[in-house]
C-alpha cells in the first residue's frame, strides 16, 4: 500500500501512531496561550497587539503564525 500511495513505511507508521511533530506540539501550547490572552484582553486584541503579550509570557511567535492559529481557533476581535 505504501508503494501505491507513494509514502515511506516509516512515514506511514509515524502517522498511524499519532505522534505530533515538535512544531505541531508547539502550536498546541501556543493555542492555549492565545486563548488566554484573548480572554484577558476582553476579546479586543488582534495579532499585532497579541504578539508582545505572548512574547512577555515566553512565547516567541510571528504575527502570521498567531493569525493562522487564531483562524484555526475561530477567534475574532470584538469591536466595543
């Protein structure tokens, strides 16, 4: 089957065992921090204002990465 789909055996078994890559693990930790900052800011901070807040907590991430994770979490700013 691996030959038919053009994937390596090791790649298949890594996928089948459900292990996350280090980047995916870091994204999951960052998602938790993004949710916390979003709640603390009363849902008013966007990625630009959220980036320094996350850096102060020890999460170094770029604006585009934060924006991508916010989209995955379906977080939107609440204009008040």
